[in-house]
C-alpha cells in the first residue's frame, strides 16, 4: 500500500521520540512509558492507514479506472463486452442480466454526437464523472443528441438535441435489459439496440453521419454482429 514520504519512518525511531511527539493526533494521549508510546504508535498508524486507503479508493482508483477505460475503448467510442467473463474488467462486478455498452466522452474541444435507435428493449442511461458520481442525462428515448461541454453555445448538426454534460470528460453507459418485466426474452432486441447505437465527434459525424458504431471491448475495429430481432 502506498504511504507518503512524511510518514515513512521506523518503529524504533518513533519510540525514541516518545509519546510527546504524537500529541494532538486523533485518538492519542501522551504518556511517558513505552507501553503508552507503543499504543499511540499503533493508533497513529491505524489513522494513517485509514487516510491512505480512503485517498486511494476515492481519488486514485477512480481516475486510474477511467483512464484504463479510455485507453482500451478510445475517446468518444462506444464499446461493450461480447460476453461477460473474468476477462471483462471495464465494469466492476458487472451484472449479466443486461447488455452493456459504454464510452468515455470527451467534449473539451467539440461536441460528441450520439444517435439512439428506437427499440422494444428496456434500457437505462448513466452519466458518471471520473469518481463514479451519477448525473441526470437528459437523454430520453430515440433520437440524435449533441453532447456538449458546460456553457457550449456553438453549432450542432440539424435535428440534434443539445445535452450539456456536467464536465468535459464523463463516462456514458447504456444498459439494455435481457428480459422484460413479464419475463419475455428480449436479448435479441437488446443486442440489436447496442449494435445500432452511434457515438462520434462532431467532426467525424460531419464526414460520415452513419459512423461511430459500437465495437467490442477491449478496443477493436470489428463491430458487433447481432442478429436482427423478430418483427411484429
């Protein structure tokens, strides 16, 4: 476990300093005897261990995880697992009753254009910051959406609904249910929905509006090959 340089000193040197050196630390009481000093030492290190672990879980790990997602999936590129197995590590403790796709959305230089197809499948949309906090998306049903940076007022493609993202870098996640509330198997619809999602930069969209297809994870140029759902 990483520990900052300010607390890298050994037990012997700490004992020599005496309990007075720990005065003011949370949960410590200064005493003159070695037993009390050792107790203060243990309390101090419990406190430091907690602080280090908390910083790791709440600061370093989310940033590292988001970076890994963008490294494998790419910027403004939707991707999801062909199958859920221990090899798929883009989502922690992923559930297997939904069809996932996600992207790290960058809108610092220009908007990203998202196309959501109509579907019979039930799905949810999540927008998360690099720390995992969830935000309302404004993405409601089928359509074309222009995902923009906060305060952006520039042009968007015709027909695109403007969605202001909470930050210039966020994670966008779609989860399509494999089964309806009535128990109907909707897996084919969910897979076809995922395969029909589109996301790309505005520049990419202007060059090729049908681009930005969902790919497999880790990074791959091969899109999903989904069977078409039955029509009714």
